[in-house]
């Protein structure tokens, strides 16, 4: 299964911390020399109105994570911990409500997600229902203005503790185990 980022997004002028959970894609746009974030959400979502009045937003991205119990360690004097990777993006958003842009975004995300499924479902299989649903969607692309990345991947642990963590993670959280190993490979 392809992992597509599912992020929290909030407009900066929102009176409340009213974050919206949305799937996004990351890539280079036409003529873009920097990574951009692409996505879509419902037109009736209050985020659309917030972004129309102020194009700046925050995207919170939580990647692999997992709780680690000392029961997984040889040294049971260690404290429990949570390992994770996360990012906070400050972005400037452009909204696209025209059907061409919406269709392009919806087709791209479906293509990305269906690529590894046998049978590759396509939006055309929805018939007229697709057009009705697509009219209720707004697409966006966001330029990354600032990025703050946070890793807590056992980088402050002794090598024997990291080895135990990787072994335990390889069973319950194999993707997190790979991330811990990759992030700490210079240390070993």
C-alpha cells in the first residue's frame, strides 16, 4: 500500500484552532524549482473561506511513530518512550476552484494511490456521480515558506538500546524501524 501523507491544515487567520485533516501530495509543479504541497478539500469547509481572506496556513505532518515499552529492551531500567518524525510547514496557498484544476488534482491523487493496487480503479468508474462530487471540491497548491522538522528516533540512546528498539520495531512498526536505522546510521 502506498503511504500518502494525511496532514492537518489550518488557515492562519482562523479565530480557533480549527484544523482540517486532508490528504496531500508533495512534488515539483510545472516551472517550480522548490517542492510544493498539493491537495483538495470540500468547498464548504471553513478552511476555504479562511484561505480566501489570508493565503497563509500551517500544515502539521506526523510521519511514522510508535510507543516503545521497556519490555522490549534488555535494559529494563530504561523509561518508556515514543519515537516519531514530524514536520510543521508554514505555507502560502493558492486555491483553484475551476473544474479543470480540481479534476487534475483528483486524477493525480487517485493515480498516485491506485498505482500499487491490482485493477487500478479510476474516477471514470463513478460515471456522472464523479462530476457531482467534484463540483463540491476545491484544489490547492502551497508554496513552502518555512519548515520545522522534529525527529525523536532514539538518537540520544546508547547503541545497545537502539539495537533493542530496532529489533522490537521491526515486528510491530517496520517502517519506523527503518526510519530509526536510517536516521542513526552515522552513529553506528
